[in-house]
C-alpha cells in the first residue's frame, strides 16, 4: 500500500524505526522474549510519519498495533531484524527503539523438547548481532542521524553516554527501566536525551509526547 505522505518538515525524508521485543526460539513452541510492549517505538514511527517522513517500521511481536501509513516489516528474531534493517538502508535517519534480545539459543531444537527425554535441558546461548552498532559504523551509506536507546537500571546517564560512544550513534535516548518505574510496558516515559552537546533531562511525560518531541528534534537535525 502506498503510504499517504503528509506535508511537513520531514517530507522527502526516509526514516527507519525499529520497535518491540524480539523472540528467540528455543524449539517450535517456546521462545525467549522481553517486556517491551513496542509502545514507544510505535509512537515514534507515528510521530515521524505525521511530520511527513516516509517511515520503514521494523517491528518485533509488539503488544500495540503498528501505525497507519508506514511501511511495516514484521520480524521475530534479532537476526531477522538486522536483515530487515540492512534491506531498508539507505535512510536519512534511523531510530533504534527495539528491545533486541542480546542472546539467542545457540541451537534451536527442530522438534519440541520433551520432559521425558533427556531431563531438564541446559540452554547454550550465542550473542546476537548489534544492529544499532552495525548501522552506526557503516562506512558507506550511514544515515545522517542515528538514534539509539539505552535501557538501564543503574547509573543511567553514565551508562548511556558510554553506550553512545561505544556504538557510534549520534544520540541516545536513555531511560530507567528499573522495576517500579512503570516505564517498561507503561504509558509514560522519563528520558534523558544524550547528544554530542551533553545530556538533557526531559520531564516524565506520555510516550506519545516523548515521540512528538523527538520527531521534532529529528526534523530540525535533518533540515
Ligand atoms: N540494540 C541493537 N541490537 C542489539 C542490542 C541492542 O540494535 N543486539 C540497540 C537497541 O535497540 C538500543 C541500543 O542498542 O537502541 C541499546 O540497547 P541496550 O539493550 O540498552 O544496550 P546493549 O548494548 O545491549 O547493552 P546492555 O543490554 O548490556 O546494557
Ligand atoms: Ca541489551
């Protein structure tokens, strides 16, 4: 379906957004997941689209439906997300809001694991590719603006600033996902935006408002 592009400051710009959790299979009926609802990434894609961007939305199995008017690419695993992202570039900007599983089960079982065969299983893990770092460090065709997220529970700003340096992205949206903050899976977010100019603490607000404000900043950065 042709996206209904609106007139706005991002008209003519192509933007990639990753969102949601990934599912890493154990066997045909079981997987490893995380608590991401996809709400923040979905809100960001919607806000960018509302400013006129052509949005490629690469999403894991989220709780919330994708926005209208964006190009939706549904994936399950981190490896599939990387493949989809690599197919989507070149883009003018990329926002990596997905909660990508850091590890996958090294050997997915082709058949259902049974209780009465082999006892309690031990799972071996392998590290997933870092999608944000891969795109941030592209030698050719790197997006002009790469925005990462940093989900932290301790030393939020310090860890997020180090993450920004390590991965090579331009901005990092840092949030405290400690139990009790209600951020993971909730309707609000409390973020610090880290750029090359330093750390900006935003007040706690609805995820939709965080998205609108971030989209506005992205439009200004790309102008
Ligand atoms: N990310 C990614 N690919 C991965 C892991 C993370 O693209 N395999 C992205 C996320 O979408 C987010 C950023 O990297 O934009 C930071 O994710 P986070 O989980 O906070 O950082 P990690 O580097 O995985 O470090 P850790 O989980 O150990 O804190
Ligand atoms: Ca991680």
